[in-house]
């Protein structure tokens, strides 16, 4: 039986039997599919090939294809010994990837809400990976949500990086409430999470441990996934296994 939900004032009526998540599992489909969850597995052909949906044809921009390394030396399903996962390295000064700018505005949230059965109030990003080096204070070496290429710091909505001592997250101003320091930076593999709440704030986690929050940047939506390495020195390059962007 289909249930008619009375939506909050100003939202279109949603007709659903129950809450349903819709997963878009190929990054080349992000701009062409409706869903609640958007996945990118950064495998050996993440950037695509001419005969198989080249990402540059579908709203993505990449400097050069990330360097793929097959996984090795992990214990079975063990967080205590992750070995080296299957990863794509963003490992050269000036490297970047920028996904399509589609997430977080009212239109895309309302679209996701047709599956969820309610208007979402959170935009989240999760990823698994590490920083191969953390000794540089490099604001634009990292990954997160950015409106446009993250090599331009004023595009940052919620961007994770190392300041040479600690992991940190920043929004566009990068000062005051738009900057938060987290745990001591290291080169271990971590499960990263960013959660942006409608109206703010933006919270972030490392391996399930809440790090803190920053003020939500206004007037920068829709946004997208972006990663980059500082153009000049590029010390703090990083490796990612997968990315997941979703609404709640």
C-alpha cells in the first residue's frame, strides 16, 4: 500500500511505501541517475577509458589518472591489519580530481527525498584512505567537498588536510569557525566522514571518532567531491580506496 506523507511546508508531496535508498555505483552515472547514495570505487580504471564512459564526458575533471596500487598483506576483514588496500594515489604536485557539482542544493535533495520518503537534512561524505605524508602545512592537499577544483581554497565547503601536525578541516574562509583541528596527523589508513547539516554545522569523524565541527559555508551549493595536491611542493599526497556521498 502506498502511503501519502504530509511533507513540511514548502516541499512537494512524496508518495512512498517505505523509506528506500537508491545506490548509484558508477561515478560516470552520477549526473545521469537519480539516487540517495553515490559511490566511486577508485580502481585501476576509475577515470574510465574511451570505450567505457570516460569520466571527463560526464562532469568530472582529472589532471592525470590516479596511480592504481593493488591491495596486499591485509588480514581477513581486520581493522587491526588493513595492509595496503586497493588504492588510487593522488601523488604528484598539481594533481587533482573534481567531481560534478550536483550535491546539496534544494533540487537534488528533493530528488533524493523521492526515494527516502522525506526531505533529507544531511549531506554526508565518507571515504577510506590515507595521507602518504603529512609533514607539510598544505591547505589544498587533501579531499572533501568543494565547489570547483579544491586547488582553489576559496572553493572549499568541507575539506580535510594536514597542517603539518594535525589533521584539519576547513571551509572557504579557513579562519575562525570555518577551521577545526582534529587528531595528530599520521600516515595510517582511516575511515573518514563529513556530515553537513542543513543550517549547519559541518561535523567530521576519523574512524568513528568525532573530531569537531565547522560553520557551514552558505551560497556554495550545489557542491561536489574534490581532491588535490598542492601545486608547488605537493608533499602531502594521499591515497583513496573509495568515496561515498549520500543524503540522510
